[in-house]
C-alpha cells in the first residue's frame, strides 16, 4: 500500500477560527475537546518507505530546517504514518519563538549546532494516516484513540499534545499555561472529521492587560488610527507592537492628550510593516512625546522582545507615568 496522493506532501491542513470566549463543553457535536495552543510552526510529518518529510502549513519543506524532528520521526514512526502538530522550542520553562525562527533563517551549515544547543519538540495533536490508511474521515475521538496508541512508544522530541473533555480543566490551562508562552486553547468537536482547508476548529487566545508607553501613532495627531507601543530596554525606548484600529471614542480621547515629538525621539519616521506581522510595506509613524501610558491587551506570542500579534487598546492610564513601567 501507499499513501493517498494528497497525503504525500505538501498537505492541506485543517484550520481554526478565532473566538473571544471558550466554547462550553456541550456546544460542539459530541462534546468539546480542548488542547493547548502552542506558539510555534505548524508541521505535518509524513513517514513513508523512503524516510520522512516535514511540511509547513504553507507547503514549504522544513525537513532540513528541523533535522532533530526529522530523525526522531524516521526512527519512531512506522511507514505510512502522517501526523499533524506544532514544532516548538523550549528555552527553560517558556516557549521561545525566536529560537525557532532562527532555524529558518540560519545557514544550513549551522543547523546541526543550533539543534544541539536548542532542540525542537514536535507537539502532535492529530493523525491523518496510519499504515497507509487515510483516517481523516473518522471522528476526532477515534483519531485521538489511534494517536494515543501510537504515542505509547514515543520518546522526546515527539510529544502527544494534552487533551481534555473537561471545561474547567481547560479553563485552568488557559490561565496556568500562559506564563510558559502557550497562546490559549484550540477547541474541537469530538465528532468532527479532519477537514482540510476548513476552519472547523476554534482558537481562543489568552490575553492579559499590560501597560505600554505611547511612542507613536499611525494616521495623524488629530485622528490617530492605531497606537505604536513602546517599552524601555537598556535605557532605550523600543517598539514592541501596534494596536488594532482604535474606536472613534478612543481616538478622540487619545488625540486630546498627544504632544508632537521633539527631534530627540529615538524612532525612525517609518518602519517596515514586517515589524507588525502585516507585510513588507513601510508604515509611516507620527511620533509623539513618549510620556503617556496606555493599557492594552496582549497575547502570549513574543518575537525579538515584541508582541507578534496586534495589541488591543483599552484606555489611557492617567494615573501612571512612564517611570511606573518596568523595563
């Protein structure tokens, strides 16, 4: 037997849609299954008679970039197995996206030393094929049973993602796992099939309130559109993120408080939108005196000392000064 054509790689993966609150256990067909949402790279591992290939969600071959995971999958998986999961790297007791990103941009000659210094882990959360049999049409609860049976012989860096049916346990994970860089929860229907390309799963991101320095805005001083947030590191104000678009009332309140920046402001007049995860165009900055503190909601995903995803602006903190913001 051989794997079906669309499971030989690259593979179209099932997707999730964002929701603001955690679905109740009884709200999904067959009940909800809750899993941690890892901060890493989505990876499909294909083990066939020739070896292993690791594919990204975008269809890129990551096998050479994650040699430690490729070797483990080759040695521990039987031919005809296809697994879906997340490649992550732990740095102490927290996930470190920067170390994972380094795997994709470093010269190939240095990948072996990177893998030795900071090994990756493959957090597996679904099985698409076993013994060359496509199991995507089977219900999640059955696929999970297959996955649990397969995982009994695994050793690190292959890891089975935790899963629970208990809503209270999941809510505890939602809070307790955040300091480790876990982004929140992924929630799936126990009776759901694996639906390539469809957003049949639910993701709920864990966000916490943080205080940031208003260092610039986009738009204009009189009609700010977003806040460009800063934090002080090593005595210098650095950009750490940008908010989602401001509501009209928020923009009016903020405009009344903004003061144009003087020539000593450390930021450039424009930055690459890559810094905000939104493309390669330049984003003009309207720099302001960095004297205002704003409260925002941020998720757990970090990169190079900044927030990888947009912040949600809540309000100005007139009761705080920038000296109250810890470096």
